[in-house]
């Protein structure tokens, strides 16, 4: 199973991805985690990425694409993987399509968890209130204005990617406002059709 999950912060992507990892014994691949591991392990890609990040620049697509390509060739990805944080641009999506075609495989699903922005903000505020009531501390960016900006930024950046996969006939939209188990059932239904 090769899967991409899209959805804004708070949509439940991480929860659903973790459930899929447990059910299907496939890894969740996070480009952030891959970058940190490559840097920590001193790989060639890691050294290139570290030099770029040390200059305060964003790691370019060719480096990220190579890192993902190397990662999906590892043994634990043989049965599949869930991509998290990749692709972020249409150029990366096109590169991923080419990578998979070269290997003679394709994505099994590209799933968007569609959620209502106002409801997400309410969820975030409830999570903060619950955290504070339990004696915890809230993150500094867990406030209505910052969260709304993060949602707007996601929508702006994700729109071209969603359109790319929609045009290819690969995008499936699931109502992310449903209960967690219903969302999981809908994802599993997509994966078995």
C-alpha cells in the first residue's frame, strides 16, 4: 500500500496514519524525520542538507526528492508506505510519480481529509482548554489567530497539489469531521477498492 494523506493541521492525519501503520505494518515516512536522520547519520544527502540548512535556506526539491527515493528503496517500504509532508509542491509530486513509475509501482491512494475550518479552530481551542485544565501547558502557537493563519497557509499550498492529483484521477476526499473510526473505515474502503 502506497498512500499520501493530505489535510490541514488538526484534521487527524497523524492519528489516521498511525492507525494505518499499526494495521498494515508499513512505515509512515516524514520528510522532516528523514532529513534529521540523514544529517545525524552523516550521509551524503544529510551533509548536503545540513550545509543548506546551516545557511538558513530551504532544502531544494532535488535533495528532498533524492532522500525520498533512497528511503522508499529500503526494505521496510517493500510492502508500502504512507507519505507525510511529501510532496509539498507540484514539482515534488511530479518527481514522485516518475520515481514510482521507474519502479513499476503506483500510488494506491491519495486521500484528502476535508474538514471545516471553524470546527478545526473549535477543536484546537477545546484541546488547549483540556490541556490547561489537566495542568499542562499550551503551545505558544495554539491560539485562534495563529491557527487560522496555519490553516490558510495549508489551503494555499495544498490547492495546487490537490488539483494535480484530482486531474490524474487519484484524489479521494473523505469527510474528516466524522468520528475517528468512521474516517478509518472510509480510508480502508478506499484502499480495498
